[in-house]
């Protein structure tokens, strides 16, 4: 398994490459931080082939979780605003 921030030379083993967004100096960049749980889970597997499929599923799950958290925060914010006189 390898991490790449560009697709150059990833054609040799495309199923074993995790494409990550390149760091461009953003202070809120969380790509590597968010990758930790996924990598910990992969560590327990005896076969890492087709890691790209598992990574895509993980990213979709992470995106849905973040969307749910944003919706919950929005609801809490609206409830708090409604309670104010």
C-alpha cells in the first residue's frame, strides 16, 4: 500500500494506492489525521490488496458522518436561537 498526492506513476499497482489530497498549506487540512482510523483498521488485515475500494468506502462513510454532524450542529444552533427571548 502506498499514499500518493498525485497520480503520476500510480498505474503500476492502482489497486494498492491511496490517493490523498496534496497539502497546500491549509491550516485546516485534516487528510492525514482522518486517515489514521483507516490505517489502523488496515493494519489488522492479512491481505491489503484492493485497498483502494476499502478507502473509497471509508471516505464515503466519513463524509456521511461529517454531514450528519453538521446537520446536528445546525439543529442545535436553531434550537438555541429559538430559546433566546
